[in-house]
C-alpha cells in the first residue's frame, strides 16, 4: 500500500471547515471559482518573487555599503 502524505494546507483546510475538506478530498468536488483561485495563486507567486528580489537587493546594498566603508577606512 502506497503511503499518502498529508500536506499542511490540507490540515489547515480541515481545521477551517471540515465539510469543505470532506467535499473536496472525499467526494472529489471542486470549487466553482477556479478562475479566482488561479488569479490568487498567480498574485501570491508574483508577490513571492518580488520579496525574493527585494531580499537580494537588500543583501547587495549591505555588501556594497560594507565595501564602501572598507575602502573609506583603507
């Protein structure tokens, strides 16, 4: 028998609304607002990319500031 892993999002869905979890995972029903869900996923993906880029820009700024301080001190 193949092991079935439970994702954290599935546990969250069950905790939030057991009936919605049952309808989706046991009965196989899908949400009627698939377009909105896809748009939300895209928005979250884009937001994650922007955060990742901002983090790298912050790190680069820190590195450049440190290099400038070292050059000034030298």
